[in-house]
């Protein structure tokens, strides 16, 4: 099973990440802030996919 975050949820995650990091990123130009947040969200989603795959493999190997 492949897991992809729905576009609406991704936009919500981007908004929340932007708000959480607003002060820390304030020194960067807007374009760089957007790039950074998009990269962080992409990395987060990829990590979730990896963890789901690992969990599925462990679950399927423990069930005979």
C-alpha cells in the first residue's frame, strides 16, 4: 500500500509548519521560507511512508 497525503492535508501541514517556524525563518526571504517549508513537509511525508512500510512488513511477518 502506498501512502500519499491528500493535497488539502498537505496545505494544512504547510500552513502549520510555516506558523510554527515563522520567527525562526523571518531572516530568510519569502521565497526561501516557502522552499524550506515545502522541503520539510516533503521530508516528513517521506518519513511517514517509510515508517508505514516498516510497520506493514513487521505486521505481515509476525502473522503466519
